[in-house]
C-alpha cells in the first residue's frame, strides 16, 4: 500500500489531510475536519486499501498542539 494513494483518496473526498504516516503495519491519517463522520472515513479506507487489509480501524478526535482546534485521526493496522 502506498500512503500517497490513501492520502489522495482522502483529498479527493474533500478532506484536508494534515498527516499520513506508517510505522510497520500501523497507519495513521489525520484530517483537519473535526467531527468527520466515522462511517464515511471507514468506508473511504476500506474502499482504498481493501477491507481484508484493514484491521482494528479507529476514528478519534485529537487536539492540535498550540491551538484550540481539533483534528480527526484515523488509525488502523494494515495487513499485506
């Protein structure tokens, strides 16, 4: 899985991506939209990388350091 493909899918869906990282099998995508719909984000990830490749997907709100703002963060384990 290429992170650029996942990032592009989020951007094409109208999300402003603030970070995309992968550490071994763990993937993290942060979007600027606070309160983004978890179901929509889950569908976006599974449609992009395949449902069988996603394990333990979580969607959480996270504060932005140094501001009053919030981001939405999607994390999951990726299975090759």
